[in-house]
C-alpha cells in the first residue's frame, strides 16, 4: 500500500483523484485542530527557554536530523547551551526519558539514538514534547535553548522559530494533502514559518516565501559497525560485491550518494524505522546509513559499514537563528 501511495504522490497515478475527497476531510481535521489550539480550546505549553522546531510538511524523511545536528553545533558556537527533544518515533517508550549513545533504539527510536551519539548536548524523547522539554530542563539547568527534531504539527508546544525542510528531489509531490498526496499540512503553511531549507536542490525551484537556504549532505568516510574507530573510503571497496541497505524516508537519496562516490551497489530497501533482524542483512560487504546502523550493530557482520553525513549550509541560516533568538529573548550571555 505504501509503495502504491508513493507512486501516486510523486509520479503519475490516475487513482490519486479518487482519494481527493478523503484529503478534503483531512484538511478539515487539520484546520479544525489548529484553530482549536489558537482559540485556546487545547492546552499549549510554553517552556522557559526558546524553542526552535525543525520539521517538514510531508511524510517521510527530508533531512531534519542532519539539520538538527548542524543547528545545535551552531548554537554552541554562538554561546548557547542547546538541548534536543524528539518524539522518539519508532520506539515504544511512552513517558519522557533521556537518550544516551547506548540506548535501545527499540525503546527510544533510532533517530534519537543517532542524535545522542553525534550531538554534544542532552537529548530527551517524549510523545508530549513539552513534557520532554520540561524534564530535560529539570535535569540540565545549563540548557538555554531547545531544538525539536520534528514537531512542526505539534502545536501543544509553543515555539519561537520554525524551520521547514524540503526534499529537493521529491519536493511536495503532487501538492495534495494525505491521503491523495504526501502533505500533512497545506502548502500555505510555508508562509508562516521563519525559514525553509531545501535539501539537495535549489530553493528557487520552489515557491518559498520565507528566507530559504540550500542544504547538501556531505559524507565520504565509512565506519565499521562493530568497530566505529575502523574507517574506510569508497576506494577500499574496489572489487567487492557491495550491498547497500536503507530504511529511511527516501532510500534512493542514499543509493545515489553511494553511486556518486563511484560505488556499484545492489540496493536493499526497507520501510522507514524498520526493526531489523539478522536475517535482513545480506552477506558480503554491506553499506548502510548511520540511522540504520544504530539498530543493526548488535548482529552485523565484520564487513558491515555505515556512512555518516553532515549538513552543509550557507551561514546565512546561522545568522538568522542568532538574530531571531536575540530579537525575541535578548542577547545571549555566557
């Protein structure tokens, strides 16, 4: 069903029009929910520190996690002490809890574990982001700004800045709301965010009203799943039969990246946030994303490697974040 819907969302599909009535119902639900928050019918929580939300309009991955890592690094360079909150999608935990580098992805989610391993700041998860943020601040009094990885549609948490990430390859698909299209909110929502970041594309190709910035993902060093201190580059795999595994929102982006590095691969696609087992991993040289690696490391072979990527952006977004926080909360003091 998911493959069928994605063909309708991002390609030509005569059946998508049949789903438009359901999209109209979804629109009414979305609009009604947001109006209820604005009218005070649903409770909203403001935390005592600024909150930056990194999210997207559509379903699936668009590059939010690499951007979140980049933003927390920028904040530290600006003199802030950031923390990260996330829903913990894919994990079974219901109550807010901290995430460590060795946390179980089945409990807290794969992306939060990745964030905890890469970010030099506290990471907490919780289905109610405001409560996760409150708990994080209770245990880390030094934190003076929170970055929410995902949560654009989580209106129960008051935010000071919204940054929307756009997939530069797939864009907004057919531009329709679920289930006829991939959007969780109408395209008009773009007019209300503070910045838009296009991952792997040109912002001029999209109708983006707020300040917009191009982002690309850079990564050429592979790390061994069993021993991350052991590294390799694409040339080290010459002559190998290479399998590539991806269980992310847009697997083709990862496969294209590997081919750009000169690798001839056999791709293996899994659903986003897939719970892997040893039987899922093909024999031989295996390359995967860092997000998949946090779940596969316990049973990976010695010839399994992951590719860590970093977000590369114009410093203009860093300047915008700094100016926005100063304008709304005053200058940062050490």
